[in-house]
């Protein structure tokens, strides 16, 4: 790490807990010394390290060895042949962060970086504004690191995500409002208290953690950058960091130069970025979210401008899917690949289906779908839509009767 | 027509570390003009060369984003509270 730098005007700042340019409020980003990194990183060095996101540690913004979340990442990249057949495309890979350690979403990646860096900077209290997954991850990782945690969430979140934060002993504050309002409040709180807010004053470090998902995809594909990648968008940050990971691996000679397209996925009930992309605009109009994909329900996406830029530069597309399409896509992924994703994963699969059907992702190509969170966390969203068990007495006759009725109805269908 | 304006940390160097300042303005646009008179330099931090609110600056009146209201034409009344907040990332 060399400095923090404003993405808008290029002014540089020291490597402290600070996230906006004092001049134009543009987001700050970590600057690296790539010449130096190039001398110390290689495929062999990476392969010699543990199977975690920290095998790429030169490209993650901590000064010393990480102290929080050393086991995070290196989730499976699953070749999804049955899903590929259902979607009508040659090849599909699932980057499966539903099994990320320890809280079953990609947020463990960003949190492990943010908390390791927070400790380096001397913080003892950490906090976040969250749509749920981040809250879970901050609560769990702070507990294991002995840090005090405050997590701020919309009060109407899925029960699973609320319990999943409380259980670790974090201070969970439910805000009566949607995420954008939680976010606004946290920006004000962060300015006032000396806490490490992972997605406010720690954001430059935090956001870099997402790159590890892209590094892993490349390595797991045999050091190749995928032709197409579909990423769900809330703030748009993950999508921009996936591109950055591809660029960095090319720059360092870890992957060969190649053309790639990055596509964005949103829920129709909160699609400011996808709407702008489809209209060919390079700015978005904020919206008030109304979707079952609560982890993506950010109406004022902070990285929306940059996400639009990445899609434009790489020739990617965006689309959005309705709540019913999200549920269908969750079922499709579960029934074809045995992977139960949360609503955001349904958004990614549903949008991939649309982009393949419209030819924006050609049927002859290969695509990676970034699945970011586990379905067990959003049971409310699919409960009642996945059928229900048929109850019988513990009697063989009843069971055979049930099978006979079913075979009958299948025959009639 | 006193409206309270909450000044974010990055701009407090301009307001002598004042966190809350009062303005007498009919609209958000007028409030920015008044702030500029009292705290020279603050306008260019909030507005870009075209006079539009910078894209990473969010302005709220009583917790409502002015982009859902009438942007800089949004009317202010006695007791309203304006917040100026940098856009932040997802979660």
C-alpha cells in the first residue's frame, strides 16, 4: 500500500481510516506499488500458501500478516453442467460463496480485510451499516477477534439475518427505515464516534477484499480470465472489484491478456444501475427499494457510476428480474446443482438466464456466476413457494398409497 | 425561516468545526448560496462546474433525499433539518 487516492480528482491521502476526498467527496481507493508486488508474487508463491483469500495477500490492503479471518475464502468454483443445459449455454461455473467461512456469504472477504486493517490502526470497536450479510460477518469476525461490534440494520430484515447477528453478542440496532436511511444515519454516527465503520471510514480497505473472489475465479479456472462474469449489484462495489482483480492479474502477468465482459444483475424492485445501463446512461436515478432481494436493496448505490463504467468498458450488459423470477431461479440452481442460494443468488441466475436467452451472453460461450450468499439466511423469501412435505402415518400401506396417487397424476399430466 | 444544516466531517474545516449551522433560506439552492457567503469555498465542494450537486454528495431535507424532492429547488421551511452526506458503499 502506498496511499489512499480520490477516484474523482486524484488527490492523495495517508493510509488512515478515511473514505471520502475532503475536496469533492469522491471515494478514496488504495494505491499499490505494483512494481514491488510483481517482484514478490508469482503463481508458485500463491500455490505454496494456504487455501484462503490471503494467498493473494500482497494485493490486499493490510500492512502486516492478517489477524482476522485468516481462513476466509477459497470457496469452490463448481462446473455447473446441469444448470448450463437448463440455461441453454455451453458452460457455466458457479463461484460458490454460499459456503464462505464463517458466515456463509462473500461479506466475510471484505470484513476480514476491514477488521485486520482496523486492528492495525488501533481500533477496538467496529461497526457497520448492513442489509444483513455484512452484519452477520462483522458480528462473527469481531467476536472471534475480541472486538466490540455495533451493527445497524433495517428493522424489517429477514429473521435469519437478525438472529445471525445477535448470536455473536454484537450490539444490533434495528432502524425503522430502509438501507439507504440506515446508511445515512451511520455516516453521521461514523463522523461522531471513533469507531471503525467497515463500510464507511474503513471502506477503501473493506472494498478491496472483494477482489479475492475474482483472484480465486482466475486461479480455479487454471489462471484464465472468464469470457463472461455475472455479478449481482447492490452498491455496485463487488462488480467493480471483480474487474479490478482481472486487471491486476493481467498487469502482474498472473493471467494472460484477454477480452472479458462483466455483466450486472439487479432485482426489478431495486434496479437503479440496471435501468441506467439499459437506457445507455452513465448516471443513475436513485429509487426506493421494494424487493425480496433485501441484500441488494440499495436505492442510492455508491459505486453505481463505476459499475456502469465497468460494464460499458468491458461490453457487459445489465438486466433485472422480478420477485417471482428470483424465486424460480433459486429453485433452478438448487434443483440442478444442489446449491441453495439466497435471493441475491436468484437475481444473478435469473439475470444470466435472460442475458443468455437474448444472446447478450452467446450460447457458445462460458460464463461464471458469482453466487454471494446462502439460502438458509433468507428462508422467508421462499417459504411457501418450495412446496410442502406430504404427511403420512408411519405405515407402508399409506406410503404405497401416496406413490400410487402420484404415479396416477403423473400419468394423467 | 431558520433551517439547521448538518455539516459533514470533511467540510467542518470550512465552518470552524461547527457541526450544525443555521441558515435563512427559501430553497436548498439559496441555502448553498448563503453557506458560501458565510463559509467561502463550501459551494465548490458541494456543486460541480455545471452547478449541479456533485455526484458523491447526497443532500437530505428531514431525512428525504432531495433527488426525490425538487433537487436544489426543494423548498425549506422553519425547523427543517438539512443533512449533507457523502455516498457510501453497500452492505
